[in-house]
C-alpha cells in the first residue's frame, strides 16, 4: 500500500480529517487507514515508517513518493500528497 493514514480513534485532528479521507476513498483513492492508539501492530508499523518525522497523529505517508504530512491539513494538500506531488511539510 502506497498511501497510509495513521490515526487515533478519538484524536480531534484525526476525527476532523475523516470526512476528507473518506471522500478520497469514495473517489477511488486507495488509502490504508491504520488506527494506532488501540492497535499495537499498527502503532509498531507507524514507528517503523515514521523515522521521527511526526510525533503524533494524524500522520500521512505516501510510501512511493516519500511525501508525508504531520497533523491535520486541507483537502487540496491531501490530494497533492495522494498524487505523489511535492508538498511542504
């Protein structure tokens, strides 16, 4: 999976991002949603790929382009991230 979203189930910033993520998924963008606060395996995966880029959630990683977003963002930036475009972190 190239597009990963690491989130916490009750994280306010994560909850705020959910409608945007769900909209992109409904449009056919394949984003793997990984809950890390209650899932030890997902938390371990986040720690492996994070490389100290983001101290918390939400954390978005495009494994093909190595573009990442730490924290909440707007829909336009998320679309650029999903497309593999260079974004400001």
